[in-house]
C-alpha cells in the first residue's frame, strides 16, 4: 500500500525519467538480462549488493563510460513531501548504505565466465529541499541532491499533485494498493516512452475490486497527466557537471534554443545571475556573447553553498566569487544524447560574470 506522499514521489520519479530522457539516462525495468546485478522480485526490480538485495523504483544506465571508470548506473529517488518538510538525514544515510553495498558486490569467480561491473551512483530529488545535516552528509559521501522547489518546476509539481489526488480519491481505502501504483507507473512509462524494455507482466486491468467509475476516474486523470507533461515537450532537465562536489540540474523550457546555440558553439562563455535575495532564489545562465535571449537555463545551488557565496559583506562576496571561479564554477560540462550519439557542451564563465540582479 502507498500513501499519498509516497505516490507523489513515485510519480515524480517517472516524470524525472522523462525530463532526463536526453541526458543519456536509459530506464531499466527488467532483471533477467543481467542476473548477476539485477533481479525481479514480485514485479519489483532489485539490485544485488554484497550483503543483501536493494529494491529500486527507478534505475538508469548511461550509455557512455567516463575515462578511468566503470559503466555508470544511477539510483533515482524522489521525495514529494509537504512544503514545510524537507528531505532529512535518514534518507541520505540510507542512500549511502545502498550505494556502499552494491558497489562492493564483486567476487572473483576463478574459471567462471567474466562478468560486467558497474559503478552505482545515487541522486535524490526533493520538491521541498533538504535539511542542513542531509546536505552536509551528502556532500561528504558524494550523494547528489537535486532541489526541485524552484519556480521553474511549479508546473511539474502541480501535475503530479493533481494525478496523485485523483488516484487516492478513487482508491478503495485511505492508501493506494500496490497493484494500482504499479499499473499507473507502467502506463506513465509507456505513454511517455521512457522504458528501454516494456515490462512483461499483464497490466490490462487496474484492479477487479475497483468500481467502473473509479476505474474511469483514474484513467482519465492519467490521460490528463500525460497530456500536461507532453504540453511541456520543450522542457528538459540537463545535468551540468561543474568542477565541484555536486551536480547542477539545469532546467530549460526552450530546448531548441539551447541546442541551436550550443551546436554552433559547443564551448562558450556564459553569464550567471541570481533572481532574488531570499532563500528560494534561482540562478539563471544565459550566453555572454551574442543574443542573451538565445537560451536560458535555471538551477538552484545547494543551500549551504549558496549561503557561503552570498552571505558575506560586499568585499567578502568578491573574494568568494573568485573562489567560486577557481574551485566550483569555472566550467560546466553537459552531456546529451541525440540519435544515439553523445554530444558534449561546455559552459564557461569568469568570476566577474557572477553577479546579482
């Protein structure tokens, strides 16, 4: 059974898989093709660790391998709490435990057939931010935290909240049966075309226990959700990799504008500005040369990093801006897949370009 809060998180994971569709993120749904690493238990995917198996609701695989590394798989977990509740230390601790266990799952088999190995990473998304302790722990243990509380994701949060509310209202009890949750997730993946493989289990019916009106209500809400997501077809979440111990979720509502500019200028200088003085402010990236309206990327820095950048007096901000250029934001690398080919873009800026509106 899933609570309304858990259901919102599951739906957010599916929507994120769609937003990340061109970042090389290929959603894995089956375990039988990789029995040494992935197994299916009761229609749920598990990753085999050194000590135990770990359930995973959204697991992505990147088609390229970084230099001096292993092929990368990414645990994607999303939390859609109420606005006043941040994602806490307990969630990040669990992520660290899972990653530590699965990355140690290797034994030398002697004369047995060689097996592939993967490096597993973990990304936590939250619509209400993260606690200070959670951020500090994640920074120390290389767990990626992505804050989706900014204005750029209001449309996404609204669509998810509406669908989750409709499903809960149509469900027979206070919580939503797992069968309905699995059916909805499968249909979202098929409708948004995010899975690499289609799950083999039957999903023609939601649940025999549902009344016909409830069945129609859920399917109608699901159709509205998919339509709402597709109306934002130009929206995309690009993953920026700065020279820093965190990643940047770069959101754009004009994918074509960014790609047209970046295709002509794979490496180019940019401007960065902060939209407001309050703690929920977003940062905006635009090209420094030419037409600044060519594209616009928005992101939120980890709160403690942002506080460190802008929390000093005027002289202190200048010194810290120079440190940001040297240690954190000297360049941002973006990987993107197009027609099965990998494209790499670099956004570069100097500390003098870091300013507040």
